[in-house]
C-alpha cells in the first residue's frame, strides 16, 4: 500500500504541486509608493508659550505673530505631514524665524514639495502727531538738555524692554539711546542725555517690531548759563569783605559777565568782581566796601548765542549769605 502511494505521488502529483506553488507565487502584488508630500499642520509657540498655528497653503507657511509680543530669533515648529513622507528640517528642530526659510517634504515615491515661512506682524504702526520741548530761535529748531522732550502719538508699547528711543545724528547717522522718563500708549517723555554732543538730530522710536523716525530735525546746543537748586545750595553762607570764593555749575557759567547780590536791609544790589570765569566755575571777589549783613538774592547777565538771546538769570537764595568782619 505504501509503495503504491509513494509511486503515485512521485509520478503523478509532483508536477502538479510544482505548478501550483509557481502560480501562487506569481499572484503576489507590488503596491505603488505613496506620492503625497504635504504639510498638514505647522505649529510654533508664541512669546507667551501658547501654540500658534500657521496658515498652510500650496507654497507658504504664514504665521500671524500676536501684537505686542517680542519676535524670537528662532522657532522649533511641530510639523504634521503626509503619511509615509519626510520633512527637512525635521519637526521640532530649531530654525531661524525669518521670511523664506524653506521646508522640503519628500514623499515615499521620492517626489518633493517646498514650503516657505512667511511672517505677518500683527502690531499696529507707530504714529507720532506732536513733538513738545523743541524750541525755535532765529528760525532754528533746538532742544535743551535740561528740558524733557515729549512725543505724542499712538501705539507705543509701554514695556521699556520693547520700546527704546534714540537720537540719530544727521551728520553720520550714528544712534544714541536716550532715557525714557515716562511712557504710555500715547505719550513718551524723554530726558536728553547730558553727554550728547552738539549737533543736529532726529528722534527714532523702536517699539516692539516697529520703528519710526520723526522727520523733524533739531539741534542740541549749549544752553544759557544757569544754576540749579542743588548748585545754589552749595553757595557759601559766610563771607568777608575782599574774600574770594568759587561757584560751580554744570552749565556754561563761564559766560557770565556780571553778577550781583542783593542786600536785605536796603534792597540794593552789590556787584561782585569776576576774578576768573570758565566752563563750570566762576571765581568771585566780595567788594571791599560792601555793607555787612544778610544777602538774600543774586542775579547775573550773559551774552547772546546762536540759540538764545542775551539775558539775565538769578534766584532767591535758600541759604542766605552773611557778610561779616
């Protein structure tokens, strides 16, 4: 029995089985590779750590950056792409945040598609309607270092880390940051830097992602001589006839050409001799024949300059001067 079965299988069925296995092997299908190379979603984090989704179209990845937020130098987008595709740079990898940064998606079948970043700044433009603290003399505009400049406008970011103000020298376009004393969305009060050299300037405002240069130019020039309250508080309070003493100021008191002190008893003025006059210092001599007593007021005169007329200054003395023997 076994011998007959073996002979039948070997002689009759072996070719049939061989044919069957060949047919089954030839029925195995080869599927086409996926041709899809699309970016489905592109998400970054804004300055507050909140997700921000790009608008994805056939060529662009448009990110509408929130208003009044600092713009980062780089982003690490989370990218969803077509099934079985790859993207370069890869999802989560840091890239520069600027227009036309390219992302390439490669489909399974090797076809590619490119997308470009496009930034849209959602911050309103800076507006300036008025500039206060700029003076005009003989047809020339100028600012005084001791008087604040006030910029009136709109859309100023009140965070001083995001808003800066510069003086731009019109001769060489160099910029120097100035101190902001007060700021609101519609107003900036500016203290001009005391060390700013004489010249002609424009004001440039940088607020968030926006910048604006005010077209009006003006000079920063030397102001007329004056004494501040702090400087007057350092005047000597006890002097003798014929004594010399020195007054100091940050202004150009070296231009003072006459100075007098007022006697309380008679209200008469007595001129003190100017022994030496230079910027910041004025050395005076008390008259030899001056009446003894209390002096409560002083006044001085100075010549005109390019940005101011000849004039007179003076003040009541908080600390009276007593002339004694």
